[in-house]
């Protein structure tokens, strides 16, 4: 395993354990989480996505950064930017790129049909952060590769960004109750669980908001930020109205869902 892979795995295990314990101790919503089936499915999708990234994709963001550095390719190299400056710009550029693709995933039908696997989870906890279809993970990685190559983002910045993004996604998907004051302070910079939970609402206007996985700035700047859900956090209806059955908990159903939508199979 590469050094970057070890870092990501360590962050994943540490952050997952931390937020799983925290949400068990301080749950925001006290509904049954159905962990026995849901967690197997969501963790299974995470494992499948890891295999796709490692063995099926021709290039990933970090290897793209290595190639750009070795070949002096990208804006940072063409304009000879200091590594620190290029790294900072690259980190924020990648965060915006992820936000923008998430926005498009709610607007473009082809992308929505893969992204709705994530939104079809009937509960909202740390494992929801792992519930993505392999096609979406592949498209997201290829999009990040394009950004990395175009900007010539330093390798270190890409590794840090990927680790931070993984940890942030698990944090803001956790069924975790934060003190009100702390939540408000964190929202000045970071997406909190209460903020992102609104994005998983069944109400369309709320689902079309709070697209950030890490920084809150993009939603605030582009007018897609919502502070509180209409029904309040405890009564917020999670998931998609069209998919409320028990099948949503099963990995086979989640994998086939986009294909059924694309080919209009019931």
C-alpha cells in the first residue's frame, strides 16, 4: 500500500470510530438506526468503491498530481507559483470543485440517478457518508483528476485534501448533537451535521441546498445555504419519497438503482 493509501486508511478508521462513538453517546435523533442491515450495505459500498478507485480507474488524483509535478504541467508550474501558495489555492479549488459537482449531481438527470443512491438512505448517520454508487465515485475521482492536472496542484495538498474530505464527510453525516453555540461557530467555516442533514430532507427546496461536504463558504456565496429545516431537526423527513421501502437497506438494490432509472426498469 502506498503512503497516501496508508494515510487515507488511518484517517478513515480513526474518524469512523470517533464519530460512531460520539453519535452513539450524543445522538441528534433518537430513532432506530437499523445498523445491522444498513451498516453492512453502506460499509459494503465503501469497500466496493475503494476497489474501484484502486484497481479499475486508470488514474487517481494523487497520481495525477505526481505526473503534473514530474512533467511541470498545470497553472502552478507554468506560472512558477511557490509550493505553499499552489497548495493553498489547490486545496480550496478542489473543495469548490467537489461542491460544484455535487450541485450538478442534483441538476443533471444522468448524475442524479447515481447520486440518489446516497439520498435513498432512510437514516442519517456516519455510514451515510460512505453510501455512494461506484459510478459516482469514479466520476468524482476523474473530475478531481482534471482539476489537479489543470491547476498543477502539489501532491501534498491533494493528499491532505482527500484525508480532510473523508473526515469532514463522516463528521457532517454523523447523527451527532452539538451544542448550539459550537454549531454556530463551526458553521462559519465547516459544514456541521445539522447543516448537512437539511440537504437530506425529502422537501425539494431543502435537498437543493447545503451542498458542501467540507467548507460552508460556497453555499453562502452562491445562495444555496439554509440554516434550519422547516420541520426542525427532530421532525425532518430523511430520504427520498419515492424510495421508502426496506429494499433501500440492501446493497444489491443500491447498486442496481441507477441502471433501473437509466433504462426505466421497474
